[in-house]
């Protein structure tokens, strides 16, 4: 199933040096939630996400704890009963088209300050489209208040088209329209360079060579100390073409 494939993916990628977010706990059955309060007792920061989720739905990012409650990245507070209900919804399939799912609790990635300056209430990522082990297109997705801190373009995140050689932003798009500054922070977007770009490309190639897919999307976060793999997508969306203002077909045909 999808859950087992995710864990297997981590087992395959860890030996080739791909940095991964640590999995703290996972829950596949409702009875396992009797251990939730004990499991979370020592965690002040973590991410809850559905194994089969999409578009950022069902993800909760916890950034601290105040007066016995956990605090989300948007400032919302969560008691243990609220978290238990949310994880129950994940298992029930609320975020996976009514298919039974698993909830994964992972290490929270602390974002690099270069991206934090763009928007500090969410986690930006870099998506790279790989074909035949070669990078084809890349973009960064920067969260906004409208996207509720999630790096999802359809929910209102900003897409930054990236030059493959340098990691420099050449264009920025928000809901299909060009922008030049972040809508909330006002930070300039065009011209910024993604940190650790050479490392990102190296990791993307290692990932593409380690999994049995010829075409895939790789999502990488930029942490304080370097890149961290978030997800591998077998069917990545095509909005990356609009963000980069370049059709992908000719790029795919040029790969030998």
C-alpha cells in the first residue's frame, strides 16, 4: 500500500545520502491513538500529514507548546483531543478520497533564513521535474496567508520559476498572474537565488536513479543546514510550465 511504499522509499534513499525528515510516529488504526498523548509528550515541534494526501490537505504544522496545548504555524492552538480527532479523520480517509489512510508524524524542518525572509509562516519547497534521471524544470513554491502557510499553488502559494543552472528566480506567478513581490511580506521575488542549489540538483539525481520511475517530481525543502526531501510524486502537476513560462514538451523531447 501507499504507506508501506513511503517507508520503503525512505529505506532506499537513506543509504545513498538523501537527507530525509525523521518519522517520529505513524498511526494506521484508531486503537493506536490511545498512545497519542504519551507519544507526543516529548515533542514540541512536529508535522502531522496523511500518507495519501494531496495538495497539502490534512497537513498540520506544530511549532511549539503553550500552557499544555500545541501551537500551529498559523497560531491556532491544539489540545490532545483536537489532534486525536484530526488524526482520526486522516485514518478515516477524509483527506484521501474516502480511502483508509495512515497519519504520519514527522520532524518539522526549520526553514533556511533566505526563504524565511520571503514568508516565515509556512515551509517553502523546491519542485524539480526529472526525466530519464535529468532535471527538466524547477520551481519554488512559497506559501502565503491565503494558502494557510502551505506550499500549494492552487491554494494561493506563489510559484517561482527557477533557472536550472543557477537556482535563480526568473519569474514569479500567483494564481496565473505575474508578481514581483510576496503578497504578504512585500519581499522581492525575482532575482533571488535558492540556497544549496548544487546540492539540490545532486540529491535530485540520486533520488531519480534510486527509484524505478523515468518521470517524476521531487519536492525538497531548504532547511537551516541544507536540503531535505519532502516527497516524490509519480504524477506531478503541470503548473510548473506556467510558472516558468515554458512548455515542457520540447524539453522532454530534447533529452537523449
